[in-house]
């Protein structure tokens, strides 16, 4: 009986650590994407219609939609395997 309790406890610790690693990885990925977009957005503001924010925003949206549709799957990759 004692061995089974220890085994369950070890599995629980391993599962808890695994979840922690996944959470940290997701946070790091999120920060990387956020920083990437901040830099891209800044470059778009400088180079794509720098004197007109409306045109810059519209052009950025159009470029983003084109890039998503070129992929073929659209946003289905983000659904998480559903």
C-alpha cells in the first residue's frame, strides 16, 4: 500500500512539473510573438504610408489577410487540434 501511495505521489509531481513547463513555454512564446508584432507594427508605421495612419492600418490589415490566406489553412492551425 505504501509503495502505491509513493508511486501516485511521484506521478503527480511529474505531471505538475510538466504542466509548469508547458505554462512557462506558452508564456515565453506569447512574449516572443508580442515583441515581434510590436516591432513589425513600428516598422509598418514608418514605411507604409507614414503620413497617413488610416492608410497604414488598412494596408496592414490587407497584408495580414493575404498572408493568412496564402497559408491555405487560414486560422484553422490555431484551433488546437479540433
